[in-house]
């Protein structure tokens, strides 16, 4: 690949972002934000799907597929290299999945009471 200004800019931006995220407190804050956004997303999807009452099964299937894909991405290479730190994207996706699943359980408990 040629070293153009655009390719150098993209690679430098990626390096600076990875150095910025290397700080444990920043990493933890991004994971917490992702967890809270997953919680919001799950509540919003449940409220929207419950109000429309037409695509409940399709939305449930899509959410299940999304949870399974995120779980596959998170757990696929973890046992091979336990000492190496996972990429931030997989941690963010996993936190998003946990927040979404938690909010769906809370919505189910609200409907049951």
C-alpha cells in the first residue's frame, strides 16, 4: 500500500486512539458507557416492539442473533491467549450485550408484576 497522506493520517489516528484507550481508567469509563447504552437500547427496543405489537418475534430473533454473535466474538479466542489483553471493541460489545440483556430481564419483570 502506498504511503499517502490519507493512509498516514488513518494509521496515526488509530495509533493515538489505541494509546488513549490504553489507560485503564479511560478503558473502564468506555466500558461503563457501553453498558449504560446497552441498557438504554434494550429498554427502547422493548418499548418500541411492545407498542407496535407486530414484529415481536422478528425483533426477538434479531436480538438473539446479535447476542450470539457478540458472545462468539468475545469468547472465541480467549482461551488461546489468556495473558494478552483483549481489544477494546470486543470489551465494548460485551458490555453492550450485558446491558441490553439486563434491561430485557428488567422489562420482563415489570410486565410480570
